[in-house]
C-alpha cells in the first residue's frame, strides 16, 4: 500500500457511518452481510448506505458479491492488513518490542468472547 491508497482508506473510514459499517462487516467475517441488513442494523436509509458502501469499496476495504437479487458485502481483511501494516511498519524504528503492546491488543480483541459481541 502506498500513501495515496492509505489516504483513500483513512478518508473512507473518517466518516462515522462508514466506520460503523466497516466494523460491522469485520465482525461478520467470513459470511458478510446483505446490503439491506447493513442498512437495517445501522438504521441508515438504503440509498445512503449504498453510497457509503461504494466509498469503502473504492478504498479497497470491502468487497461485494451478487447473490441472486441481493448484494452481500464482506470486509476486505487484506485491505485492513495492508492499511495496518502501512501505518505500523515504521513505528518500531528497528525495535520490534515497541510494537508488542499494539500486537497484543489486536490479539486480545480477536478472542472468541469479543467476536460474539452483539451489535
């Protein structure tokens, strides 16, 4: 990921509804959610949500797949990984132990108890 791609992703996440939608999709990996369900869960009109999902898609943070008449959206974990690595790759200055608390916090947030948290 280069700086331009990182800025696009960060700009997409800098809006509350898009951030909520992205986090919701991350929690629903690997199944994803239909667009209508995302709108319902976030209490956002479908046409407005469609615009937000398009921003996230252009930023490489979500993917979509048509299933009959509905579109199922999934978080792009590769896009999230690329953004996270871009943000953190220079943070350690050659001392990886500096980043250990960040890595440990990420691992802790992936525990089964956290994943089952209701929206």
